[in-house]
């Protein structure tokens, strides 16, 4: 079962880490996701845990309480929520539009769809790695919230942005394309599994695709962007194999 709580008193990254550690040590707690910006904690537990027990595990500096739903009409339309999420995703849509436009212009004369896909993947990696590198310390923490490999191997979150840089350069410079395509399937395949689990579990976490510089919610758009890259990689692998 998954419950969302409000936690007051968190003011910095150390507070976030302290709350996270304290709650994880409670029996029957499986997963803890702390959102410093919204002062919320999402806890996955194997059985119900009283709020009083959660409070006892925390320092007196923090106060935890069950989050109250503002909308009591369950069947009411979520227009306002959907609009808010759309506004948050506008930077992602703009970046995709620029990448698509640049990739098309690079391959329009003559029109080369294979070149378009390779440049798209290259620019995708370079641009997205740039945002991750803006906050190299904060990215791994956000990334491990949903990426299965980063959860098990924390160092993977630290090297992931550099893997993206390397893959981006390989695609743009046409170096070891087949190896880059296979690595793309592996890297994005692992991440997509984590994204899918988060979406199916209705977990409210931040997407780390653009690092921590832009606060993007984990939505279907994250799944779609990964899927586009995976599909392109598969198409190019099949084309390379058949040529």
C-alpha cells in the first residue's frame, strides 16, 4: 500500500536525507520518496503504519501528517491538474521541437531519414546530458528514485550523464554506430522499466530526464520520449543488419 504524507520542518537536502533515512528504518516500510519542494513523503508499506509511529521515528524538528485531498469529488474532471502538468512539460516539448527541427534541417538536402534518426538521437543525448550536468550532485538522487540499476548501483547515477555525452558524440560523429544503438537499447530499456513501474504505481516523483534544473513531473511524456529513442534504435539496428 502507498500513502502520501505532509512533512513540515524540511528546509534543505540534509533534512530530506534525514527524513528519508529515518522512515526507511521503520519495519514494514518498503520504499520512501521525499519531495523537498512540496514537503511531501510517499511511503510504500507492506501493512498500515500509524502516523504516531512515523512521527516517533522522526526528529522533533519534523512533523508528519496524512495529506488531505483537496478535491472531495472523486468523479470531478481534473482539468486544472492536467493543465498544470502540461505547463510543467512545456520545456520538454520545446526541447523536442528544437531537436526535431535541427535534425531535419541537417538531413533535408537530400532527405535522409537514417541521418535524421542518428542526428536526433545524438542531439537528444547531448542536450539532455547538458541539463543533468548542471547539477551532477542532485541528479543521481532523483534518478535512483525510479531507475532500477541506479537503485542497486548508486555510482551508475553519477556516470549516467557522461554515458549520454559519449553516446551523443558517437551518433553525431558516426562512430561505432551499432555499438551505440545496442547500448541505447540497454540504457533506455532499463530506465523505461523504472518509469513504467512508477507510472503504474501512481508514484508522484520528479522526472530526472532534464536533471534537477527543471522540475518536471514523472508522466507519460517521459515514457514516450524513451520509447521514441528505443524505436529509432531498433529501426536503425534492423536497417544495419539487413544492409
